[in-house]
C-alpha cells in the first residue's frame, strides 16, 4: 500500500475533492476527527474493516484507496508519469496560454477561466498568476495532486475539479474556456455536443481557446497515443466556432518528447470570441 504518508495525502486530497471536512467524514465513519487527522498526516492507519465504507464515501475503489491505482489500470493515461516528482509537461506555460494573455491585455480581474485536461497545472497556475479565477478540470488523481502542489508552491489559488470531461456538465459560466492537448479524448461522436456546451457556457465577449491534434498522413502517431485518443481533421475547430469571431487560427507541426521518444505532432490552435448575433 506504499508509505502511510502517501495514503494520508491521497485520502486528504480525495476528501477535499468531494467537499468533506474531517468532521463530516469522522461522523460518517463513526470515528473521532482526530483519527482522520492522524490518518491524513501518516501517523496512523484506519481499521481494515472501515476501508470499504471509506472507499465508498470517497467514491474510489479500495484498490485505489490503498495503492493509488485501480487493478483495472490507471484512471488517467499519464498517471504513472504524474506520480513522479518531476513535472512531465514542465512548469512553463504553453505558447497558447501566453497568446491569450496578450489578447486580454491584463484585463483578467475577477474573470473566470476553465482549463480542461489541465494535466499537472502548468497553464492553470499561470492563468491564476495573471489574475484569473481558475477552475482546472482533470481526470487523473495524481494529476490533480500535482496541480494542488504546484499551485501551493506558486502561492496561487486554483480550484481543482477532479472529473471526466466526457459527459461533464459545466457548473459555471466562464470568461475563457481553454484546453491544451486534451480534447482528443472526446470521442468524435460526442464532440458536437461538448463544443456546443463550451460555447453555451461562455459569457458574451468571452473566449474559447484550444490546441488539438490533427491527422496528417505524413506524420506518424505519437508513441504514447492511446486507444481512447482520436485525431481531429484540419479545420474541424474552425467549423465548431463558425459563428464566433475567430481571432487566431493556425496549423503547425511541433516537436514533442513525451514518453522520452522524440516525435512530431500536427496541431491546430484556435482563439475565438463569442459575439452577440
Ligand atoms: C496531453 S495532456 C495535456 C496536459 C496539459 N493541458 C498541458 O498542456 O500541460 C492531456 C490531459 O488530459 C487529461 N485527460 C484525459 N482524458 C480526460 C478526461 N476524460 N477528462 C479529463 N481529463 C482528461 C489527461 O490526464 C492529461 O492530463
């Protein structure tokens, strides 16, 4: 089950994700709040017979509770990488994030931004530093732990939503809805309705910005391309935003070193603004 500290950190993160206080969990499990605090600090472990109930409350398997993994495999494709100390995607924001900030010209005060498939939070933390109120949506538990760690290190507030983007009902409306290299996880037959929701949940005058991977016959699939990742076709994004003002659209071929093997991706980037019809 790993070190008690890891177990403690995991249950603390899950508890906060689900919005439970230590007192609430202790009441539901019929133990003292001090016991929960000891577990979370790695100073004690719960009674074995409490594990099924604790797992149910935190909505994970007992396997995951104990090891950080499900026997059926990791929940997120990058879980193994995100569990490592170093930041797989680095801590520098992406170029697209910088382009949004140029367009905003500092006008971020009180504005809300959603980062979908936030990874380890490099862009989410950057946007928070720039003054946005940031929600970071990410499926990977080790990923969200990394986002929390990075935002604390940077002294920035990032609201982490541990969720599956597929079928996720967005709880808020946003000034900016952003994704960087993550919407290939939306199956093609689900895209129309998800983009419709992103557009609908954007305030008038707000932006949507995405970087997506497009299929090119002359570029090989990345070595770490998963079975649940699906290419877009060149121009698809502009189609989804045909009725918005397209501020930037570009196609390029970029180098990547994920999985430790140098390869290339063809990508489309878009920044589009919602305009009153
Ligand atoms: C290529 S990474 C990009 C990470 C980050 N945007 C960046 O540029 O550093 C794609 C991210 O999408 C996340 N992801 C994959 N499927 C997801 C899903 N169904 N819901 C939410 N996030 C998902 C992965 O865990 C991963 O962190």
